[in-house]
């Protein structure tokens, strides 16, 4: 969807300034993931408040139950109302999306969210992530590579154009590359297609996945300049031969 989360290349949000710790500077109450407030934070901690640690833990624990997949959760975050998204910090967005997913699946009631604690016995879930299994689960991740449906259309070095798509649902193709020409830099095999995978019950529909490099000049004209490039992972149906 063409949502407010897709901020790449948009003006008005200021520059992204890396912190001295090597991580992007944390957004404040008026920031959000994908953009920065323009300030750097030396030695930035992983969490800025105790509740952020719990937000991450709850999101991981509920994701491990199998109630939804990563693309459904991403879609839930990206479909928050624009004012809420822009007015929320990184983990506030995570928490709001988690609440939405729990409500949709009947795992929590609106009255329980308002009360801040459970009011009914918990519903059973298929899997429970135990504390001693967290490290292994994080290291394993959720592999998305699948058997290829056929030969790859493109090879390293091919010139391709990103389609000018305006999908009504979830997509991983950034707006700022749509309609632009780039060069295939890597071929990653076939992977679960997130655009369909974000719909509950939909097939994984694996497609070939490529890394496509776009020059800054191609994306932003003379203002891009220099030898800068932007690399984007793009599924097969996002592309056409240039």
C-alpha cells in the first residue's frame, strides 16, 4: 500500500544521521521507523525505557505462537493511521500493531487492553517460546527461501525497471524506485512473496528475489549526483526488462 511508512526519498523529515554507536539515532515521540530526527546519540542503548524491552519480548513471544507471519505483522504496522504512525516512536508502533493483531484473533479483549491486565482465562496457542529457547530461535530466524517455481528471468548485470505499482495491499517495493531503471547486483533464489503472504490464509507464492542497484542520479536526478547507489531487494513481479 502507499502508506505513510514508505518515507524513502520524501522531503520534510530531515537527514538520517548515524549515531556513533553504529546504529541509527533513535526516533523521538515525533519520529518513527524509517526516518530520523536529525540528531546523533553517542553510545545509544538498545532500549531507552524498560517498556521497550518488554514490547520486543512480547512481539517475539507472540510471533512464535504461529498466530501470524512476519508479513502480516509488517502490514499491521504499516497500516496504522498516518497521524498515529508519525506521532509514535519505534516500539510504540510495534505495540499498537501487536494490540491490533491480538484483537483481530480474539486473543485479548478491548476491555483487557483498557484495564491493563487479563480479565479472562487465556486462550490456548499452538506454540510457546520458552526463555531458554529464545537465543536459538533468534539465530534460526524464519527462513523464507523456497524451491524455485522456474528459471530466473534476470541475471547479475541485467538492466531492469521497477514497475510503477500502486497496490491496494502490502508490498515491499519502495515508492521512490518505481518506474526507475537499475542493475541486478545479486540473485537470491526464490523466496516467499510478501505481497500475498501478508493476507491471512494466502499461499506463499514464492518468486525469484534480486538485489537491484539504482544510482542516486537515476532516482533523484542531478541532486543525487556522485557515485552513490541505493540497493533494493525486489521480487520478480516487481520488475520488467529495461
